[in-house]
């Protein structure tokens, strides 16, 4: 009998397998395509319920292409089709991801035409959302603010106009300045927050309060600890802000091998989402909502897929980055022609936050581009053997100054193009190929070199400089006499330099709590963090690499914490009012008489 039962069960099992009834069919395949930085490979797994794509391999830049890839794969899985929006700011990665997905899904039996239609409908209706804290911008400052607020238990919404988070932070070198850190101790470097504050204050202008720099320096080590807690890793290698600067304070954000700002953004996004933060990408805040008494109540944001979100919040934080991609603001706030700006920042750096803040009367500070000089050939054999001139052939700075000061002088002279001018003593044989290719200009006389450059002031500039060399004093820019040498032995050379812009200073004026200010004081309900409000930290002179990110993290933490405190205080007040409303009326044992007014 038992044998008979086993035979029957075996026959039934075979029948089930043959008919497919009661079992799940699965298939797995892979597809690949060339992305922006390298190969993208996706794995497709098909079941009776649909398909699921996963990332098998990606060589895209961490925090930029890699994040775009994750977001796009998530979209495809949710919509169960390839008709998805390209991630703004990462078009090449988006196209490659779709091609890799198409190949993998075709291999598991999907028809290409079938994949272009979604069973879901895009929501393009206008909506109202409610939260305690609204953050506008998902860069380093915005994400830090969102995490700081969410960790206090309030509801946080972030809107980001680009298709990926990170902004200019993701495109940065991942350098952050701090003092008194474990990594400095590991490198046997004795440093203090007071030393860092003193260094920062040497660059401070009239808009900078010493208290801000003291606070930023004092919090710098704990800010790095906070980042580490959220999964950000740092290299044990330290750098100087500029050549010869000691002690070394620049910390490098790393994955253990490479360094870069993307290694900051990825863990911050994960930390924000783990704390319940809702992030809306491709969603641009275009106006602030405020009361009749100018209390900011949130913002309206336009989604790229259609529809407007009216997001009501107790506190709103503007963290939208700089304005170096906005020609009008560059001219107004930095007195710089946009044609003279070569920007390395994110495409979203268009000064949106400044425009939003102006709607409610915020004070806006003037500033300057954060830029440094870069030579196209990589080696000028020492700047001390020549002079730097602008496109007209005029000197614009003490050539021994730091790169950020040199670029500031170049912009102030009304030019973006600079040339390193030297004679045969400042050249070397490695320039032969560059000269032949026309990237370095050579001439037997200064006059001929000026003619080739189209620089009418070059002859007068070199003549004046040589005269100061003989006197042993640079009476114009203060270049040290020990670094001065006449340029008189031909041939003469012009090596092209350009000012590359990493951001801007100036922007929204805030107080020590990052609350936005107008001519009367605090604008209630509005904060600002990061580059959009760095004018109260850096003014016109920029201290060096690593300071922007330090300021972004500092102001992100402060604004997020303060905004959450405001929301919690309001919630407590509402709760107290509700409790009060539930109380029975007080029975008074006496008669209330009307108050008499005497005039």
C-alpha cells in the first residue's frame, strides 16, 4: 500500500511539472552597456508576478552616475517598463541603463514593444503635502540638515530639482577641513580648534563674525564624527590647504581606495531614508509660501512629470548651492562676466535659493567666485621664475600668493584668461611638444610675444616689472624681493592659465542659528545652509580647499537641529492648547465686573 502511494505521488508530481500548474516560472539573464565612466551590467529575473532588475556591475562615478543608476533601476522596477524619465544630470548613465535593461529583459522573454508601456499611470495632479521641516536641495548641506532634523523625531521632506542628489558636493574632491581629529592624532599632528579658527579668521572680511568661525572650528571634529556614524569613511592621509601650510587639516572622504564627494553623498542618502526622510527628485521649488506677517509656511514645487506640490512646513531650509551658473547673479553679486567663468560645479548651481529668499525680503550679500588658477600644460617649472598677466598683458596679483587669491585678482582685472610669462631661464625642454602644438607661445622678444597674444600691455608690464626687480621692491603687488628676477633673456614664453570655478561666496544672510535675516531681523520659519549662505563665513577671500564642505556640514547640522526644535515647540504648543480646550470651565466664586476706562 505504501509503495502504491509513493507511485501515485510521483506520477502527480510529474504531471504538475509538465503542466506548470502550481509552480513559479523563473528566468535570469544579464545585459550590459557602456555608461559615462565604464561598463554597466544589470541582472533581470522574471517570475509570474513580473520582473526585477538588480545592478550586477557599475563603473560609474560614485555619488553621481552610481546614484542615477540606482534611481533609474528603481523606477523601471516600480513601473515594470522602460518608459521612464531620464535622470537629469546623468543622461549618459540613464541611456546606458535602459539599454542594459532592454537586453537583459529581452533575454528572459520580454518583447521590446511590450516594455515601452507601463501599467501604472503618472500622477500629474497638484497635491498638498504636510511636514515639520522642508529642505530645498539634496546636496551635502541639505542632506545633513534633513538627517539632523529627522533624528529629532520630526517629519522631513526634501525636494531636489535634479534627478540625482549630491549637487556640487558629489562632484567635489571630497576634502573637508577639521582640527583636533583622531586622524590628526593618528598622524601625530598636534592641532586645536583655536588654531583652525585663527587660520580662518585671517581670511575674514567685513561680513564675517568671529563667533561663526570659532563655532565652525570648535564643531569640526564632532562634525566628522557625525559623518562617520552615518557610514562616511575617511582616508588616513591628510593634506594642507595650500603648499607649505601647517598643520595639515584637510581630511579626504574615501571608500578605502579612492576619494571624492560621492563617497559622502551615498551614505548620507541612505541615512536620510533610514530616518524616514522623503526625497522628491526632479522637483523644483519655485516659490515660498508665507503669511501676511511674512512667516514662511513652506514652498510650492513643480515636478518634471507634471503637477505642483504645495508643501506646508513649520520650518523651511534653503540649501540650493551657489550661483555660478547664473549670468545675471554673477554680474550682480560678484561683478564678474559669465563669459569669464569656467565652472566645474553641478548644473543646478543657478542661484535658485537666492531668488526664493528674495521673495520674502531676505538680505543678500555680495561675493565672488571660488576659483583657482590652472595651467593647461601641468608644469611651469615654478611660478617664481616669471609673472602672471591677464589677457591684456597686465599683472593682477602677487604671483607667490595662494591660488584662490590669484584667481580673485584675475577676476577683479576683468579677465578669466591668464598667462605665465617667462624667459629662457623659466622654461624647460619638456615644453617642446606644447610649443609645436601651439599650446605654449614662444617669441624672440617680449614685443613679438605680446603681438602673438594680442596683449597690448605686455611690453609695458615687463618693462615695469624689470625696473622693480632692479630696485628690489614690488611697489604694486608686494611680491617678495627674493622671488623677483628680471625677464630679459629670450626666447620668451606664454603659458596659458585659466581660473576654474568651484563655487561662489555671498548669498543669503543668516544669523548664528542659520535663520535667514531681512532688514528687520529674523524671517520666521526660514533657514539657509551651505553654499547659498556662505557669505557670512568667507566673504571675498576663500581660505582654501576643504572649507566649503566643512561649512556645508556645519550649517546643515545647525539649521536642521534648529528647524526641528521649532517644529517640536509648535507641536508642544498645539498639544497644550488642545489639552486646555478639553478642560471644564472654571467655576469662579466671585462676580466679574466690567472694567471701567478712564480718559
